């Protein structure tokens, strides 16, 4: 068999921006504000921050280290570093990616539709009816198909020519848009009230197991952890990249975008007295309350709304790319398909699996609970145990290009003890909720 040369990133900044692109997405600008509103405001934000740094950064570093050590996508990488039985975890990762992208693309499709709406006709005068009629049905299906088509076409372009090139343009654009929006929002009447809800924790709300598991789940989803996306991106890295530094940079950037998204959403929502709507928890909240607020601002609102949805769409696209890349690279590595076939075949399969989500919000919510919450946390738990306790010399790979031996020892301790304990609590909580939801949906 001829030896194949593995693709790779062109530059360090290209890798960083692609990983940030994976992390920053609907999770930051849509799920984070809604999770914050749903779980008590500022207390949740604080716990989320803690979870990003105590659990998120260490797990990301673990994924990076496995990916670069093996230089293979998840299935082959786990087999190579830990033995054949651990390949099973790789299959779970690929399945999780399938399910997440299937519904993620439907929501990204809504975003596409709202972007066009802002551009062509302005937001509808009755936002909830508009959402209800556009979130499901043939229209939703068409946007889902178009979005998957765009995602596939970039992944077909390859690691350097497709993913890296897109990220180098799109990520700076997104940062610029979201910071601009946050500055604009600061000048809205009522901004103060929004900030207060967002940034001033009420004592006593902090320490519930429910808020904790919500914050941890949000951190995993937002940082793209628990299904091998970061592992796969790191498998395209050169040998002497500083992995701890990269994990920190990516996580800080991801938190920053989520934080700025909150600085946009809460002042806007509070300025128009729509607070009640956002905490009425449903996947559609932001797609109803934000356009309602933008509508009341007249022409300026239409422009600002357009910018917001463009930023959301950009984030969704670079995240979807990473989800499809996990599946695609597994097909390339394990079944020796060429990239175009692998991306097209898996992309179409994912699109089909997403069809039910384009017809029912209940099904969409179910996919999110099972894959976007439960499987991610399980996937990260098993990986932490594997890296902490099973693979030989776990520090060897992360030591390259990084100086502080004490921090490295601290990392290993967190991966061995702290992460498994916290995740066990979260798995219990989320598992309970998922079982209830499955029961309720089936009955
Ligand atoms: N992190 C992305 C977001 O916040 C979504 C995403 C991309 C993802 N790749 C992932 C989530 C892998 C979990 C696992 O929108």
C-alpha cells in the first residue's frame, strides 16, 4: 500500500483560528444567553466561567495530546494510544458528531433565513408566529439542506485549503462584529438593567447541582469537547506546537465571544421589556425575542439585527465544519475513502438524519439532550480516565514547547481526579433529565 501523507495546518494561527472557529458558534451566541436566562443569570455565568477553566481547558488539552500523539482521527487515535478496545469510544464520538450536526444544521438554517429576512424585507411584525411557521416544515428543511451543502463544500476543500482558509477570514470578522454590537448595546436605554441581571449574582443561587451540570454541559458544548473535534484538529498539528498555550488561547477566546454575546443580548432584551420571553425556556427564544426587539428599533434595528445574524451564521458555519470534519477524517483514515467522497457521503447522511429535526422541535430538543448534553459529557469522562490512568507517559506529549513542569503535574492531577468527580455528578444529573425527556417524548 502506498504511504499517504497526512494533511496539516499551514500556520499556527491557522490552527488556532480553526479551533476557535469550532468552539465559537450557536453555543456562544444562542445557547449561552438562553441557558443563562434559564438558570438564574449571573450565578450561572460565574459557574460557567469556573467550569471552562477547571474542566474545559484540561479536557481540551487531553484531546489535543491524544490527537497529536497519534496523528489520526478519533477511532484510530484511541486505538493507537490505548489499545483496540478503546476504539469503541471513537465510534461513539463519530455517532455523537452525526447527531449534533444533524440538528445544529437545522438551527443554522433558521439563522440563514433570518439573515435573509433582515436583508430583504425586515423582521416580521409578529415574531412568534413567524418563528412558528419558519422553524419547522419544508422551508426549514430547505435551509437545512443549503447549509449542509455549504458546509460540505468547505470540508471538501481540505484542512489547509478549505477549513483553515475559511477560518482565517471568518473568525476575525466575527470578533469584530460581536464587539461592535456590544459597544452599540451599551448605549441602549435599559442596558443597566440587563447588565445587572447578567453580571450580578444573587447569593445562594450558586451551588445547586442543577446549575453546576448546566454550566458544565454548556462549557463542553461551547468548547467543542467530548466528541473528538479538538482531537481531530490537533491531529493535523506539527510536533512542536505548544499545546497548553493553545488550549488556553482557544478557551479564553471562546469565553470572550460568549461573554460579549451576553453583553449584546441582555441589554437589548431588557431595553424592550422582553425579559419574560427569554426565560420562557425553549429553543426558539432568541429567534423570537431578539427580532421583536430589533423590530421596535426601526431602521437601525434592522441593520443591527442583520449584523447579529450574520455573526451567528459565521459562527455556526465554522462549527459545523469541525463537526463534519470529525466524520470525514474518520472515513478517510479508517476506510481509505478520498476526501471528496468522504465529506459528501457523510454530509448527505447527516442531512438525512436531520430531516426529523426540521419537522419537529421536540425531536430537535431530544437530539440536543442525548448528543449535545449527555454523550458529550460521557465522552469527556471516558477520555479523562483514559488519559489520566491508562496511556503511558501522558505528560510526554504536552511537555513539548511548554516550560512549567508544575503546571503540567497540576494538569495531570485535575484530569485524574477533579474532572472525573465533577463529570460523574453531571452525568448523573443530565442522564436523569435525558431519561425523563425520552419518556415524555415517546408517550
Ligand atoms: N462549539 C460549537 C458551538 O458552540 C458547536 C460544536 C462544534 C460542537 N463542534 C462541536 C459541540 C463538537 C460539541 C462537540 O456552537
